[in-house]
C-alpha cells in the first residue's frame, strides 16, 4: 500500500511546507490563493504536487486535493501539523492490522508556543455515529477506493471560508459511516497540531451556536433536536452567554440552514 498526505493550505508560494511539516511520503497541497496553477516537484524521493486555485472554503479545498490524490491510503492534514518520524510505517501498519478498515483516525498532540499541553489519545476501537462528532479529519486516513466507491466529498457549506464556520469534517466522517464504511480510532500518535491561532474559532459566541444548529440540522435531520439538547447540556458552563441565548441561536441556525442563511448578527 502507498500513503499520500493531502494538505489543505493557503497562500503558499513554494513547497517549504513539505519540510516544515516533516512529510515523509507523497503529498498533495491544495493551496488557496489569488491565482490558478499546478506545480510538481520531487522531494527526497517523494512526489509533491501543489494545486493553487482562487477558490475559497476549506471543504472545497479538500475536494480539490482529492481530485489529485492517487495513492491507496489518503491522510488528511492541515498546514499547522508536524508529523512524527516514521508515521508512514505506523499508518500503513495499522491498516494491515485492520484489513476491514475503510478509515482510521489517529491520535495527535496539541501544542501552544511550541509546548505540548494536551495529547488526544484515542482508544483502539470501532467508531460509531453516536460518537463521531468527537473527531475531525486532521489525522484521518482513508482508503481511496472507499471514497471513490461511495462518491464521497466534503461539504462546501461548512468550514473556514464557508457560510457556516466549521463541521465539514464531521459531515464527511458521518457520510463514511452512513455508507457502511468501517472506521476505527487508533492510539498511535502521528503528529503535533499547533493551536496558537485559529481561522474559524473565535469563542463560544452567538455565531458559534448558530453554526452548530445548522450543522446538526444537516448531519442529523431526524434527530437534530435530540442532538441539540445533548450538546447544550454539555456546553452549559463554557460560554458567557445564557443557556436561553444558546438555545435561541441554535434554533435560528437550524432555520437558517433551511434557507441557507449565514449568521447575520441580529438577536
């Protein structure tokens, strides 16, 4: 099996991310800027390609990366990740140990100011719909044949640069599960993720809950209210806004999704 890293990034002018991220296999850089061009380069025996487009939205960017992907196993990535030495062998070994796996979500370490402050250590277990929202696509590896078989792609309504601030990764994982794919989580740590800044998270404000309402409506159309109340209960002490206001904004987000309206600030 062959591994390829798919990196969603912005405003790159060269292939310096390959070294910065400690990539040790083939890579596709989906780069959003103000031009449209395609570049190819061989780095340390690995094939690296960069598709630069003037598009916007992380979901669209990941879909562009998928179009240029050609390996057996595809590892989704963000440009704030730094891979551990030997991660390629670890990823491929996990798929060999789980031959029925369509995808595996690996463990990562989170850093701030260059220091590790949290390790998201997954258990070695099967992933189900009821706990899928705990994970993102950064550090998700999937079999390319499974993506092609079920014609899977990322939502272009959710994520940085889209109408709704985040959630494209959750929807993609749910789509894998809803199509009967076997997903697992692994305790193998393959990368560090720097959290010094975020392009989409600006606190647990009204827009955050508005966007979550839209996400739950999209991901769980028949169970959206049950998921909403569970989420509100979990978040009751993390925001400065009132519980009533959280509920109001989530209901507005659900209604807004029906009309494809983003947060407009009124309340």
